[in-house]
C-alpha cells in the first residue's frame, strides 16, 4: 500500500469521525444550524473522497455500495480497508 492510499483512507476516516460526532450532537441539538451545516459539509467531503478512493484503489465496502467497474470483482484484492497497517 502506497503513502497516497494511506493518506486518503486516513482523511476519509477523519471526515467520517467528524460526521459521527456531529450526528450524535445533532441527536440532542437538532436546531443547531451551524452543526447541521458542518455535518452536511463533512458528509459531502467524505462521499467525494470515497468515490476518489474507490476509483483508484477499489471498493471500501463489500455489499451494495460500489459496483464493480472492471472485468473482475475487486473486493477480493488485498489489502482490505481494515487491514491497513498505519
């Protein structure tokens, strides 16, 4: 796994963490417009980077999220996202 792939997956993980944290906050503060705006921003950034990652390195999830866009099923290619050594 090259340094660019590791950097990209780390950025996705950071954005997803921010989304989870903001989601929990918004559960108790649903009227907070700044938090909602931040959630939507980070969510969109994460989605964009996931598309970029999957185009370069293959799928992040095994079911239903990413169609196989080549002549083989790429999910079986190593390493899987949770097997990355940081």
